[in-house]
C-alpha cells in the first residue's frame, strides 16, 4: 500500500515520490506527456484542486478512482486537462502567417489547385483555447478577398476539453487580441457591450469556418479521412520524448498531401528525427511531391 503524507503547513495531502511515479507513468501511457521529477510540485498543486473539487481526501484514493472503470470514464479527461499546458496567443510567431500567405498558399494553388478546385484543408493540431485556428481563419479569409474563388476549411483539435469549450465560445478579453492587426480587428471582432465590456467575440462567419474536436495524439487512428494541405503543430511535440515525437510526426505526415506544409514551433526541431519532410524555412517543412 502506498504511504500517505500530508503537507503540515496547509493541511492538504502531499504527493509522495511513489505516488508521483505512479501518476507520471499513467499520464505518459495515456497521452504521451513526460512528467520528469521537476514537475512533481506542479502536478501536486494541480491535482490538489481536483481532490478538493471531488471531495477526495488523499492521492491514493484519487489514484484508485482513476484506475477504476468509473474513474477512467468520468475523470480521465479532467486529469489530462490538469497536466496539459495551454500557452497560446493570437498571431503567435507571426512570420509563419506571412510565409503561409506569401509562399505556401500560392504554391498549393499552383501545384494542386488547393483552395480553388477544392477547399484548402488546414489543421491546427494542439489548438488550445482557439487563438491559433481563429488567427488562421482571419488570415485565410483575408487572403480569399484577394484570390477569387478561394475557399478553405479549418480543423482544430486538442486533448483538453476545458480549452476546447473556451475555443468554441470564441470570446476573449480585449488584451488577448492586442497582437491582431487593426484592420483585422475591425473586420473580424465584435466588441462586447454592457455587461460584456472588455471582451470581444470572433464574428460568426469565421466561427463557422472552424471545426473543433477532442483528439488524443496517442490514439491509434486520428479518425481523419480528409488529407490536409497544411498542418500547424506548434509548441506541441516539446512535451514528448524523441521516440514519441518521431512516431507522431510520421502520423501527421500520413495525413499531409504531397507538397503540403508542416509548421512547427520556434523551440522545436526535427534534427535527428526520421520524418519524410524537407525544410523550406525556419521551423517550416514541406512533404515532397
């Protein structure tokens, strides 16, 4: 039986090393996220909130609940929500959107007719609370105004149900949209009134362009049938070990059309990974035609 400890300063249960090892192994198996010892304090603090919400007094009882059939069905998504990091911004790494409209889209139109003969398909993998897919919607819609007949669809996925609910609402504090260029703010954002002052909402035309759904990258089949012209998977794989990174990136590439583009985060590298893409710009890759 696991030994229980309590933080004598707060009265809250504390996470023993053995309990942490048990949780970290489970989290890695379920969603591929590594939880090194340095993350123990963070995990303890976040799980304490779940224990209080559920009225569970100890980590051992919470672990027993997670490993039960009922817990696996009802609590697993909340555990994953707790351990995932959801840092995102509108127009984060803005050079990517310049490359998308200046080079990638014209090339995809020229070589595949993507966006003209058929809607351009773009996937925001790890979309968090929606800032990235809505940025893409603004950029693509603005591009469509200059390219006659251009159309597009956006799929946005995340493992965290909490941020997906926020993304579907498409409501943000005004300070969150500061990076959005003024012309796009005027075109695509609605200012809140009365009790909603200080907030903005994405216009309906763009909200309807984005399909949100939950996706665990550890699932054997992503459940996607349509091939993607562009995949944004930025600042996501940094949470996985090298072996998992390589496996995931190869799965992404199987969903990418020949000549399609993969956008990675500025802190990520494909160096040393066997992935069927070629680098075309900093943190931007293309699948060979």
